[in-house]
C-alpha cells in the first residue's frame, strides 16, 4: 500500500509517518518499480502499536524503541489493560496533561487540540514556554503548592504554538510514587474562553438592564418569572430572589384589569406586542398606574418561548394630568362666576345670594372637599358667623377670631392658609368638628370688603393632605368673587 493508505488505516498523518522514518528510521518501506514507497500489513501493526503505547503514556521515542525491540506480537501482562485506560484518556472531552520536571510526560489528543499542536510538539516544548513571562512567578508559586501536595483549581491564560492565547480552567493534582515522593502532576484542562465571554456578556447585559430606569421583567411562555432588574425590585417592592420561578400574575398583579390582562396575554401568545396603560399593584398592595410595553420572545423555530415587559410608573404623570385638568376646570369656573358677580353689581335684582351659594358649592366641588363655608366678620364682636355653607349649615354658628380658630387666624394672616394635618398644626386651636365628621385638613382665604377683611372662605376635608399649594390661587379667586358680590 502507498503511504496515504497507511495513514488512513492508522490515523497517523502522512507527514508524521515520514518524520518517524527520517528521525527514528522506524519504517523501512519497499520501493515499487516506479520508485514509490510501499508498505505492508506489518507496517500497519507497527504504527498501531506505537500509537497505542503513546496513548498509554510513553513518549514517542520510547514507544518506537519498544516496538522495534519486542515487536507487535504479545504485550506484557497488564499492558493490554493499561492500553485500554490510555484509549479512555484519549476519548476524554477535557485536556489531560501530565507534567514532571517542567516537561510534558503525557498529553491526550484533546490537550493537543486545545493547544493547537500535536502531542509530539507538546513533548518537545518546555512547559514554562507556554506562559507569558510576567506570569512565571505565579506559575512557580502554584507549582510549589502542588509539589507540597495541594490540589489547585484556577483559570489561567495559556499561549498556543501559533502565539494566540486562550483562557484555561485547570484542575491540578499532585502525583506520588510508591515511596511517597512527588512524581509530577496531572492537570485537567478546559478551554473556557467562549464560556467566559458569554458570562461577561451576560453580566454586561444585566448591568445595562439594571441601569435602566424602567422596570424590566422576563417570563417563560407559561408565565414563570425568570428575570427582574433593579428598577423592577424598587417599583414593586420585591427582591429578585423572591420572585424568580413564581407566576408573573401573582408577582405583578392587576386586580382591576382582569379583562385587559387576559387580552394582553392573548396578544402575546399570538406573537403580537402590547403597549398601553395598565393599573398594577405593588408587593404591599398599593396600586399605581403603569405604562406597560410587553413583547413575545420568539425562538429559532418561530414559537413563543417567553415574554419581556417594560413597566414605568405613570402615577406622577397621571397626577400631573389630573392636576392640569382640575386647574382648567377651576379657571373656567372662576371666569363664569366672576362674570356673574359683575352682572350682579350692575343689576341688583339678581341678588348676591345666588352668587354666594354657587361660589361656596363650586369651592367644595372643585377642591374635592367635604364641606365649604363662608364666615363673615360680625361688626363690633370678636367672632365670625356662618353666612353660607355647602352642605347647608346653621347660619347662627360662630367661631372666635384671632388664633383661637382657623378662620380667625386667616383674618390675621390676610392670605391663603393651608393646613395639611389639623391634629399637629399648632398655629391656632383645632378646627371645629362637625357632628359625626372629622376635619383633618383645610384651606382658607380672606374675603376683602371696602374696609378690609369682611369674611373668610374655608374648605375642609376628613382626609389629611387633601389640598395642594396650587389650590391657593383658586380659593383666593373664589373669595374675591364672593367679596365682589357682597359689596354694598
């Protein structure tokens, strides 16, 4: 047979076979009439025998010397089992590398593949040559630990024969002879470059998602949570460790959006996106208006494998919108009642009572207060008396002036006063309570007449913090309209 057929049958490359011939004079083929090298079955057996001995752990030179001396007939007792072990080592998915005195004693095929060289080349290169010079102190320190009997696990950049490098994960174990003397080390080596790059990319993606201000969530097709970013933890009050693996509808509930929730799920399972407002609940049960953008994750087969959601808290935006609409309604009401008060001044037959009643009711309604009341200063007395109220109240009710009452304090301050929590405000005596009702917050404005303060307009609520600073302009405007209507 020609050398190509010999290489095919033995698994040893043509160039390697010719190197064996020239270096060791291992094969002495016959010549064909045309001058080509010709090999026979004995050469196949000899090459296979060398191959098996190298797999056992012998160096190439030792393996060739043994085959040259004893032939391929029968192996010594126990050597067949040793060769079986060698074949197992060659089949291993990890690189197996036995080192002693700075040289390679054994390397399997996977180790050679990782290093980008042949097994023979590994035998020829000193072990320290595969590490960058600046790493040699670390390598010597680790070698000393292994020689002392320690097992080591570490990652290390290793240089290949072509100068390229890779990140290796190494598990190194010392070897000892029968006398207990150190006899080298065996290392299990894996190329983890791709894994490390994937983990780095995953960490980068996680860092980027955690830096996003909006909540980001991901779940499987059956609705199990697999990821939440830091913003989602803050928004919903959950820790990521507490929600991974749980059903998303439990972790991110929407109690008032059952029909919309079912519609969103239907869209996503059909491969469509959803974007819109969605009322959700936090871990503590508090609800908020969210803007939800959710999209399906499509796998390589075109099937929906999961869902990704981006959630932003729209509570502040929603509140700003409500505040703006409220201010628009307040401004419109002020304009209408102001015009009515002016007409009343030019046509006394209209009477001030209608303007007063409408102004008080509009104040209560537009400030979302429990009640509103106009108190007028009683001439020659240190008190204010109810002139009009919504809901209606006894006009004979009076309150003291000065800091002994909220209304009296407003006459002193001569400006709008807002009380967020009447229980803790110490500027005046507590606001009088209506029978069966609590007053927790209030707002009031002075009513000006020709001779100064003629009364006070109040709005009160059983809820604390009911009134916003922006309400001051509205209630003072209403007080001015009432003052105009009450002018003699």
